[in-house]
């Protein structure tokens, strides 16, 4: 179930463990330029940023610590790490997408290893064919 995304906006949907799903504003960075820029130069992020395709990230030049979730092709979370600025994340085998957000927020959303998230696109945006 491979996915190819385009730059744009949408919502990250995290299924609730027996409760309602959590919906988070999402920015999608799929082009080389958008993935390279990522969260660099920002003091905060509203919601989350999905880098696709991506298997690893770094925090050189970042102003804030971030949560990083590595996702497989089907958007299942492989691992979640908090990274301080100036760090290089190791590539994760099977990782095809990386989700970034402010440090500490992913646990509150329910993003943890084994959870499969989904992406809802704003009108005019969506996966490319």
C-alpha cells in the first residue's frame, strides 16, 4: 500500500484507543525543496509536518526540540523519538515517511509504535498518481 504525496495541507487522524480519533492539522512536504526546508527556521509548528518520502531526519539548524515518528508504507508507526536541536537521526529500516511535531505532543495524540495513522487532504490536495 505505497503512497506518494504532494506538497499541501490536510489533517492527521490518529485512531483513539477505544475513544474518539484525534485530528491534527498537517502540513505535507513531498517535494525535495519542501522536505529539505522542513521545520528549519521555525520557532513552533502548528500540528504536524509529514515528510514523504523520508527515512531519517536531522535537527541541525532547528530552534526547538521535536518529536519524530517513523512510518512505514502503510502509515504504521515504527518508532517515535524526541530529538533536540543539532542531532542526526539514524535511518530506520522500512521507514518511508517521517512525521514531525513539537516535542512531547505525539504521546498526547496517541502516536506510538504500532498505531496506524491516516491522512485527510484539504480540497485541491491529495496523493499523486
